[in-house]
C-alpha cells in the first residue's frame, strides 16, 4: 500500500510539472494582460505588426496548399493542419494578436487595469495587426506566388475574398464568435503547457477545428480580403476566377474592394470580441476568480 501511494504521489507531481492547472492558467493570463497594458506604444505596435504578419503567413501558405483540391472537407482539413503555424510563431517568437488579447477583459473584471487601458491596447493591436497583414498581402502578390497552377491560386484568392465580403452581417458575427472561442482556448491551452511540444499540440487542435469550421477571424481576414483585392487587379486572375468559379468580373469589382473589407471586418470583429470576452474570459473568470484572487 505504501508503494502504491508513493507511485500515485509521483504521478501527480509529474502531472503538475508537465502543465499548469486551469486556475493557474487563468492567473497567468491575467498577469500577461497586466504586462500588455504596460507596453510602450512602439513595442505594442511592433508586436502587433509581427502577429498580423504571422497570421498572414498561415493564410498564404494554407491557401497555396489547398487551392486545387475540390473536396471541401479534405481542403479544409489540410488548411487546418498548416494555418496553426501563425499562432505558433506568435506564441514562440512574440506578438500581440487582437483576438487572443480579448481575454484581457478578465483583468478588467479583476480590477488589475482599467477598461480604458484595455480598449487602448486592443485598438493599437487591431491596427497593427492590419498593418502586418497588409505588408504580407502585398509581398505575396508581388512575389508571384498567386501564379501557381497557371493563376488558379490567384483565382482562389479572389474566390475566398469574394465569399467573405458577401457574408451576411449576422452570420459574420456568429461565425466570429465561434472562431474566437477556439482561438482563445488555444491561447489558454498553450499557457497550460510547459514545454514546446505541449504548446504545439495545444495550439494545433483548436486552430484545426476553427479552420475546418470555416469560421471568421478578423486578423486572418486582414490578409485574405486584401490579398483578394490585390489579385483582382490582375485581369488574368479575374478571368480564371470566372472560368473556375463562375464569378463575373463585375461582381468582383463591385464587392472585392475596401468597402467589402469594412463590410466584413465590422461584424467579424464584433463577433470575435464577443467570442473571446463573453464566451470564454468572463465565464472562466467567474469559475476561477476566487482561486486567482487569493494568489
């Protein structure tokens, strides 16, 4: 019996060494929020640009991998296996991602920093994410990547953007909620893991689920829609989009533009905020606040 208890104690000790418990994860996340609001403006901007660029890399490479796959389930599964690299780079190298930063509302609820400080950080991060994503969108276009498969990747890029800008606002909000539930859970799960391998797998599966679900992520769309706008400036890609997907040049010109980008971003961003704050951060705060506040 003594040996059994010793083994059990050792197993519990190993478990504690391998990952943080849920209450510890939430406390670490609130402490991270305290650090975010203290960042200098320059650091916050640079970290936001990096995060926007990293997410854009995930979008660009996953699109390149799946653009010629007709089976939607297979295409989304493959894209879901590639897209998580964006969040992995943010977690391992550094970056401030708007969607993950929505978890900061817990720090406001716990009176660790003000709502004004959170909003300021979120606005700076959102704009910086946009800047980073736009840079990669332009570089991808001018690199010639969209020429893949005789311009089929360019046509696919237009199709993806076209679908997003024509999404009904209510659906976009709901899709944004579903997306950021999984993004924020991925961020928290990565905090739970203490080693690189654990963090990789913790990020991988929720992001895989988000991509397979096809839900809307405002920062990812900061790449997808501008990339589609760039692609729509190329007559060959537009003609290919009409050939492959039946989207007329007139329809593309009418919707794949800055107005279409704004039409998508407003409801998706609202949905992402609701998903991260209302569906993840505040419920978890209600669950763990007594433990967190007593630390």
